[in-house]
């Protein structure tokens, strides 16, 4: 496709104004849960953004006012085994890595629930602006899983090991004001419209600067995390191994059947 033509996607809406491409994840009936189509659409969108000279910055948000992204699609997850679980984790990590290493500033506009893969997606963006009703959390352990899209690595770097241990092991949800205090959110706004204005203001300030300097600054800050590949590999391997457990089958089935899980530890 020619690089100046905005592509269309099954699960994403792309809109560009003044050089800022807004990506809206558009599965409102499933609270924008990340299935494999969303992941592959995101990967293609970022490949296009990278090459498109008209795009100077990116904003990612969720359709509607209730959710940014309510996690990985649990229905899809429930069919994974050790091999496909590891594969999905590696694929997802690659997509999120392409967002984190995008040479143009990427802001997550977190407009409601950002759970599991939703928090992981927000963490892979360069900056997070949340609405007052935003809720962050990594509840994977409640499904017999661990975060599989880089969340164990990125959350730890952002909030420190002690807080990351607490949040991942309890799966506790964090509201916008606490997210701000922890540094998960850079800023909190009263409404989605206000959050968009704030994101536009922040991006406007960034875009007054040299695009080459912005790209190099992103690269330099990301390279402070060099040597991290082992952590991501470990996360994918451990995630895959959990997909073969009875607790994982129980955790995902319980969600889909709308009941509380009963874990056997196997
Ligand atoms: N997946 C699939 N469907 C989901 C969903 C999800 N994550 N979250 C919500 N939905 C669906 C609901 O099933 C419901 O669909 P219908 O029953 O209407 O068909 C619809 O969206 C509306 O949701 P609710 O009726 O539940 O809405 P409520 O307002 O009552 O509750 C909620 C909102 C966000 C509190 C609730 O929906 C909820 O607890 N959602 C699940 C949150 C969650 O546990 N998310 C997953 C976290 S685990 C991987 C890598 C990473 C991951 C996984 C794999 N690999 C490497 C393989 C990450 C895992 C996660 O994200």
C-alpha cells in the first residue's frame, strides 16, 4: 500500500490529524479485549506508522468510555496449550516491543479498564494519560496465568520490584489516582475529551523538537533496559508452561462460565 494512504483494519480505527495518528481499538462489545486479530492489526499499523512521513506521533485508546482494553481475549486464551501459549506470548511480545521501540512518541490514552494485556499494552507506550475512571491491573494469576506480554518486565522497571511483586501476586486493581502516585500514569484527566486535549498538548510540546532527537531519545531511554532479553524469554517460557496446568483451564473456564475459580494447584 502507498505509505501516505491510511490503511483500514478489522479491529482498529485510525485517524490522523496534524501529524498525530489516533489508533482506537474497536471491539467495544468485548471491552476491546486483545485477540490475535487485534495484535496482528496493531503490528501492521505500527509498520505503516514507522514508514509514513506524515505521521509524527501516535495516540492509542479504546473504543467507548468503559474500557481501554479489558485484557487478552480470555475465550481465545482458554484454548492454549504449552506450545501455542509460548508462541502467542512471543508474538505478543514482538508486537508490544514494536510499539515501545517506535521512533515516534506513543501515548496511551487509558479510558477505563486496562487489565492484563491492557495494562501491558499501556506499559509498552512511551507515556500514559488516564481518565479518572481508569483501572489498571495485572490479574493474570487469578486465571492461573502470569502476564505474558512483557508486563512482568515493564511494570517492575516502572514501579520497582517490591510494588511489582505486590501488584502481580495479588492481581489487585489500581485506580487512576494510585496509578498516578505509582508513576504508572503520567497524568490523570476528568474525561476522555480532557485526556485527549492533554495528550495533544503534551505531543504538541514534544513535536516542537527535532524528530531525529526524539527518535534518538526514545532509543537511548529504551537502551537503559538492555540485557533484558532473558527476562522476556523467561516470561514467555513460564507463561507457556502454565497453559498446560489444570489451574489455567479452571481459571479461564470460571471466567467464561461467570463463576469463581477453585484452584487445585496442579
Ligand atoms: N476477554 C474476553 N471477553 C471479555 C474480556 C476478556 N478479557 N473482558 C470482558 N469480556 C467480555 C465479557 O465476557 C462480556 O461479554 P458477553 O458476556 O457480553 O458476551 C463483555 O466483554 C462485557 O464484560 P462484562 O459483562 O464482564 O462487563 P462488566 O462491566 O460486568 O465487567 C470487567 C468489566 C472488566 C471487570 C470484566 O469484564 C472483567 O473482569 N474482564 C476480564 C478481565 C481480565 O481478567 N482480563 C484478562 C486478564 S489476563 C498471553 C499474554 C498475555 C496475556 C495472556 C496471554 N500469551 C502470551 C498467551 C494476558 C492475559 C490477560 O490479559
